[in-house]
């Protein structure tokens, strides 16, 4: 990540939100390159870039996934296998398209399409997302509208 010195709080918030989205898009680009037949990654990338408010993306992540950071740190596969939040639509249902595709990523995670090295790379991406979300949360708290209890 770039240095962020000299920014006021609003610009800093925007910086972290954009950094989160940009990193998530890079992650999806890698998935698209690795799995060109998985069209849902392309669709999700388009939704993420053009349709879903970044406040919903990082708000949901902070509320629902940041509390599971310990699973990522331990490389506990339950983060991917048992966590419904990764696969549900957003609060305002902008991601409703994905609500009935809950098992898609889970199946990919346990399939032979991913080797151990691929899984290591995915964990590193989760580390990046956790880091950005944690920095944002420490500095600014939860996103307005996303303060409720986590969905597990």
C-alpha cells in the first residue's frame, strides 16, 4: 500500500475503501486468469467494480469477516468451508445474484483444481483484506449501516 501521510480523515477513509476494492479486484483478476471457465468470477468483478457501493463491501467485511481473523491467521479451512458470509448477498441485495451460489467457492476450495500453493496464495490474499479492514476499523470504526451483529 502507498503512504497515506498528510490526508485528512475523509480522504483517508476513501483511500482505505478504494485500496480494499482495488485489492479485491486484483484478487478476482487472479482467479479469473486461473479459472477462465468460472464466469461467476467475471460477473462478481463487474458487480464489485461498477454496481456495489464500496461502503457495502468493506462494511460487510469489517462486520462479518474481521471477527474471524483468527481463522485466517491459523489457516483454518473452516473460514472458507463453513462461513456463509463469503457467499451471501449484500445488505441492500445488490449482490443478490450470488445468494444462491453459496456452495460454488466451497466446491472450488475442496476440488483438485486448487493445489496447496494456490491455497497458500488465497490465504495471503485474505491476510491483505484483513489488514486493510483492520486498519480502517481501528482508525474509523464500523461503516454506518453495518454496525449490527455479524452474520455467521
